[in-house]
């Protein structure tokens, strides 16, 4: 029997239930929703597994029917070693609305829910010693104890020699005034790679008008590499002279696909980028591969349920 290789990536953060609307419109006007598994880190973890780069995933889900649904979904593709269950909290719910172009907004029900209850030390130091990459997302930084757990993980990962990837993933309604700005500033000092949208960074105090200068400004704040997703304009990357892949600045225009739903596209991009980085690919290939993964995700409804595998990504790039 072939032994399953140990993961070289750890993903940390929330798993929740997305309720996707049956039709476009505001939350007050949508009459029915479709239940789907979600949460940016969960999407990234499952996307990595579908790209043949199965990670560890540290998360916490409720011991309720929605939690059962999420735990069963994760178990289809991910090891359950770091999937915690919480009998004292409910599952986070996110109601998604979108307009005619597929752009979406979120309304969260996340006060004291299971994913916010991660505690420091849930991932042991010997695990960090065996992996190369750690991903953390901004939503977990919005409240304690999840904030402390996430900062603790990032700090110990850096000490262990892991590369830390950070996605600010701005969600305005989850943050007190200036809380997001302060936390992003702290995380930039702990991160090696930042993947973000200009909107994420604008909320953190950066001038987001020009992606080229924006990426440079982010790298000057701490990380050696910044990956910007730009919607239909593709993506842009900047790496400083401290980056293992060398100083570089480049863009990729993306792929022309028929968009149904953009939910989870940024998470798919992150997974594609991390899979390529873990393989030691140059920055140009990182952007091209990540854009293809993200583009395919938008052609179907949902986030986790629309994630592609490597053959479909290869086919899109050839076509």
C-alpha cells in the first residue's frame, strides 16, 4: 500500500454554512436559499486537496446538525486530525446575496459561534516543524479567542521556519472601528505572502488606486510577496528582493469564462497560488495557475462545491 504523504501546508480558520440565493437581489427580497459549505479557509483547504496538495486544516465546528454537515463535507477530502467539535456553540451562518453580474455581499450570524472558539496551541510545535506553509485568514482575527489562536499560530509558524500566507478578507460588519486596520498591520509583520484585493487593503489604510504601487507598498510593510486579485482584470504580483523566488513585478490578465457566481473565487485563487508556490514554481506560473483555478470556480454556483481539479485547470489553460 502506498503511504499517504504528510501535508506540507496547514490551513487555519473558519468553516461555516453559506446560504446562497436562488435569484439575484437584496436580502430582504430573496425568498429562498440553497445551503452550501463555506468559509474562506475551508474553501482554501478543500481547493488544495482537489489540486492534489491535501493540507492539514485546523478549524472548529459545532456539535449541531449544521456542524455535522460541515464535518462530513470536510471528511470527504481532508484529514480530520485538527477538525475540532464544539458542544457549547452554534454554527456560523452567512447569507449571501448577489447582483446580476455575480458580485456578492454577506450577512453573518457569528456571535460566539464554534469557529470563533479556537484556542491557542491547537496545533503542536512538532506539526509546524514538519510543514512548509501556513495559511491564516482575516475573519478569524475579528474576535477572541480565535484572534489569539491565530496570532499564536502565525508567531510559532514563523519561529518554526514556515512561510506564512495571510488573506485579510475584509468583512466590514465583523469589525469594531480601527480593529481591522490594527490587526492587518500586526499580521503584515508576521506574513511572508499576502493575498488580497485592493478593497481589502483600502480598508486597512492603503491607497488602492494603482495595483502596481499598492503591491509594492504592501511588501514594504512586511511581507516579501503580495498577490492582488483584480476581478475581471486578472491579478498582479510583486516580490521584493527578499523573496525566495527573486524580485519581480508582473500581471496576468486572467481567463475569459462565463461567470455564474463569484463566491469563493478569491479562495480558489489562494489555493492555486499556494499549490504552485509549494511546487517551487516561478511567480509568472503562480499567477497563471491561480487565475485559472479562480476562473473555473466562477462558472458554477457556490464556493466549495464549484472547486476544480488539476485536469480541468490544465484544460482551461490549453483552450
